[in-house]
C-alpha cells in the first residue's frame, strides 16, 4: 500500500489529525508517568520487613502516675512493672512469645542514630552509617520471626535495662546483614567492633539477622531502610511496647485477653482502642497513602485511555462517514475489502505514530519536571516503551470497528448521487 | 433567538446520541477528577488563620552549626531549650510562646473508669490570645501563672464533654499524670488544619485535636516528657529529661506575633544579635544563621501540603486537558458534518455571528450536561477519597456550594472554549460551495 494517498487525504483533515495526535501525545505522557508512580508505590509496599507478619501484634501502653524515669530509683521501679507485664503476657495460653521493643518496622516511631568504625565520630558525620535501633530482649528472634544468619542470639544474661533517656554503653548488638555488609564488606562482621552514636565505648557485633526493616517509611529513611541495630536492653519509661507472637490462628483470642490481663496486673494505665493492634493494621496504616496514590493514578489512567480510545473511534467514524462515496469509488475500481481496512489502519498507525513520538518527548519532559519539583526518580525506558506499544495497540483496536464498517461499504455507492 | 438555538442544539445532539454521550462522559469524568483532587488540595493548602497569618512568625536559631544544616543551609526546624528560654525571657515580640507536645494520661474522677491518654501542648499564656483561640468557658492563664508555675489547665470542649458532661468545668480539677490541675478555660470548637502552631510534630494534619494545654514551665517542673520529635546533633551529656534540657537537641516549637514589616525586621535583627552574642560567648562557633518566616512561608517551607496531593491535582488537570482536546475533535467532526445545513442557513442570510451563537449554544449544552454528570461524579469522588487517602487528609475534603458551582463553571467554560475552534471552522463554511455540492 502506498502512503501517498493517505498523506494527501490527511492534509485535507489537518485539524482532526493534529487533535488526535495531540491527544495521543498527552495521554502517553501522563499515562507513562502515572504508571511509573504506581510502579514505585507498589515496589515500596512490597518491601519485605523481615518479620513473620502473621500472628503478630503490638501492645502500646502507658502507666498513670508512674515513677520518674529520670531517677535511678524510678528506673528500677518501672523495670519491675515492665517485667510483671511481660511475665503476665507470657503466661497467656494463646501467646507463644513476647518481647519488649521500642518500635516495629512500619510503625511511626523510631530511634535513629549512626554507627562507625571509629570511636568518638561526630553523630552526623559524613563517614557514619545511619541506623535505627530496636531495644528488646532475648525473646526478640522468636517473637519477630527474624532469621539469624550468623553468630548467636541474645540470651537472658545479655539483657540490660536503662531509663528511656539515659546514656549507657552498648557492649553487644545484633545487626542486619545489609548493615553488616556495609560496615564489613568481607562478610566477617560477627565478633567485630563498631561504635554507636559517636561513643568511645565499643559495641561488639555478636550476630547478624537476614533482614529487618527500620520503623520509618518516610523518604528520609529510604537511604538506610535495612540498616537496623538490635540492642539487648529494656527501655524504662512511663510507657512501654510489647511485641506478641501468638500461637497459630490464635491472634484474635490473644489480643482480646491483653487488656483484662494487664489491668489485673496494674489498673493505673492507659489502654485504649489503639493500644492493641495486629501487625496487619500497622502495615495498612503505614502504606495507606501509597496504596491510595496508586489507586488514584490507576483510575485516572483508565479514564484517560478510555477517553482517548473513544475519541479515536468517534473521529474515525466521522471520517468514514465523510468518505463514504470515495470508498465506494475505490471499491468499484477494484479495491478489495481488506485494502479499505488496511487504509484506515495504516492511517491510524501514522497519526498515532506521530502522536507517540511527541508523547515520548512530553513524557520525558514531564518526568524531568516532576523530578525537579517533587521526590521522583528518572523514568526507566521500559515504562516508556511499554507505553508506546500500548498506545499503538489502543489506536489499532479503536480504529478497527469504524475501519471494518468502511470496508463493508458496497461498490454500488459509487454510482449513487451523494 | 436563544430558545431557537437551544432547540436546534438539542435536536442535533439527539441525532447522534453516541457522539453526544461520548462528549458528555469525557467532560464529566475530566471535571470530576479535577474537582475531586482540587477539593483535597484546597483543604490541605488552605490558610488556617487567614486574618492573622501574616503577623505570626516562626523564628529559627542555628545552634548546630554548619555540620547540622540541611543541604540548603537551613538551621534546625525546632528549638533547643536554652534558646527557647532565652527568647521567652527577652520577650521582644508583641506576644510569643514556646511550646512542646505532650501526651499525658488523664484519670477520670468517676470510680471504675479507666485512665485515658490525651494529646496536648505545654504553652505560655500568650498562646491563646496570639492565636485567637476561642473559649467556651473561662479563658487562658496569666503571665504570673506562667512564672509561678501554676497548676492550671485549659481543656478542649471534647474532653470537657467526656469528663464533665459538657457543663462549665472552670474551677474544677482534672487529674493529669497523677497531679491535680485547676481548669481555667474550656475551648470552643477549635481544630485548625493544618495544625499550624506545631507542624513539625503533627506533620501538619491530624484528626485528633489537642485536648489539654498546660503552662510550659509547670510541665517542665513536673518533668512531663515531650511526646514529639527530638533531634540531636550529639548525644546529650546528661541523662533524663533534664539532660535533654541542657543539651543542644531541638524539640521545642516557637511562635511570635509581630505587627508589620518594621516589627519583623526588628525581630530579625534581634535574632541575629542574639546569635552573635552566643558566638561571642563561645557557645556558637559560627556566624548567625537565623531565619524568621511568617506562617504562610513557614507552612510552605515545611512542605505541609503533601507532594502526593499536588501531583494528583496535576495529573487530574492533565486528564481534563486530554478530555478537552478530545471534545475539540469530536465537536469539530460534529459541526462540520452539518456543513450542508450551515450552508443553507448562511445562504438564507444568517450572519456569521448567528452561526457562532448557534454552535456555542450547542457546546454550552454539552458542557452543562458534562457538568451535571461531573457534579455527581465529584460527589462520589469526594465521598470515596477516604478510601484512598490518609484519614487525616481525607477527612478535610468536603463538598460545598462553592465546589459545586466551580464544577459547573469549569465544565461549561472549558467546553465552550473547546467549542471555539470548531465553531470558527463552522462559521467559515462557504455557502455557495455547499449548495453546489449538494
């Protein structure tokens, strides 16, 4: 098929042609970037925390009129209260294990610091590695379901306690494999020494866990999302958090038992609706905005593609109606049905082709603009290429019905007056 | 004449129901997507205290030096205890308050009721008049209450309802963290969004408002710990809450009321003088790097409007643009299909202006129909944003009369704009040529 007659015909429909091409270009630009945003959000949400997330819940509670955590005496009293709570929870029939912990992955509360090879390094120095601390005890591994890949776990003798705001040396720690690889690329972190928060006292790495995400899901945390450090210490304050692993399938029963049990230990405390929540709730809350954004972008993309496809159907239908007679003439002169079909298909391919060419430039431009104004990374080429193919396919699909109607125009039309 | 054009337009639209439906749907969806995202954007980017925001200022003091600055040279976005106290002592603004977020427990007087946890702020007495906080009963506390570390409290209407059944509780006591506080004021409905007085700790938006306000110095004296962010450039040398107060860690929000540009300049100079004094005293080893922003500038600087909200609005506007381009194409097809009819009208003496009127009426009707569909879809969209957006933000988006009017207006104006070029083409139809070819 020769392109010349198609081009000549398009020149007669400049406005319509330009409008379709423009619409294709804008659609491609927006859809590429929107789908890229969706992809980024899905990647974020699918990050593995390293926890065994089923049958896990968190208790956050606060004591009323608790002893002052700033005095040595108060710290001891608070620690006794915390140990009573832990003992009571561990005795529940549906509970497998319990660990005190200052936060959990995806929970909006974190304690971050930095680790270094050298003692006395500046806290915010450039050669330090940022980390998030989990202060917990020897039941941490079984409660969180984190996998130890080297060294040993904490034992009961390792566990210290301190006031929430007290400064104390940290003789031992377990770190994640990602942090271990960063600090000791040779893979021999166990037994090595690091210094936390610019301290002069060494911390010996006694174990390495496969993976444990930091609490923060904010963009500031992206650089060190897997750099967690576990310290065998119970923190004593007027509030405490307990991670609880239940026996399989006993999550609801165990959660229901928490409030009565803890009130029995000590009624002077705050336990409200938010105090006992399964990990699935923590996850849903952490990623709500991401999931929402992905859904919103998805809906907009869908509307956009439908509108564009419908637009192509509409305009092509109009052209087919307008050229009714000419099609009849072509058929009468010997063109086969398939020639007419191909004519409209190739015409569409040409217009959409020009549209996507402009659209690719617009998509990259929009991406650059978003990068300069918002937190956005460079769009990978596969996204753009997929978008181009999708637009071409949608164009062909949209043109098919009117084109087939055109191919069904009988040659006899040529003999009738318009 | 208009009713005639109306009739013509309706007849023409009825003649090609598919094309008409397509245009109405495109306009409806485009407008609804834009208006839904706009309602969210409008809610989060609004000025929480429009009558006063230009007089409220947030000072920043650089107590960390070059190593602690962000990449754009900004000092910390909160204050350390030392500087906050110095600024309060100097008292250079018309009104000012240092504040920190607290989360104490409240013990109901009724026997058998479990304690509850409330959020609040420790503030100075000037906080209430400075922010025009509305009171239902009583008032805030005095400067002498501040200095005497009085055990007084201002509670929210919600907490008053919970503890005292809504009656005036002024003069009664509330047990907070095991200590009795005398209620001096009960707030009326006050839930500013964003929570502008402390955006660093609230992230800007929160559905749960502050329930208690205590005097700052009283809270410090009873060592009521801060509940918000604490950022340190070095580990505090001493332990405990007192150690935090002696450290350079930042955890205190600060706001000052300044009338006019001259007062702002004076205060800015004061901040620099203060930093220079600290430099001379050897506490700061760097030149002053203070900031003083008024509230709108501060909210912008702290990126209170989530970037997701802006991106969604942009993408939705992009959708509207595509829908309009689509409408231009379809209207063009529709109008030019009637070249014969136009030719006849022109040949019978119709002016170009008459053709314009006829076809813009038709475009307007499509726009109006799209707008009505858009209204329904916007209603559905706003109702379902709670499903996709964080609760704190979704709760702010609402449909009101201005949003409804805007939806209709955008739909009609946009469609008429889209109809301009097709109408122009229609008006250029040569009557003679059309008549001949028929």
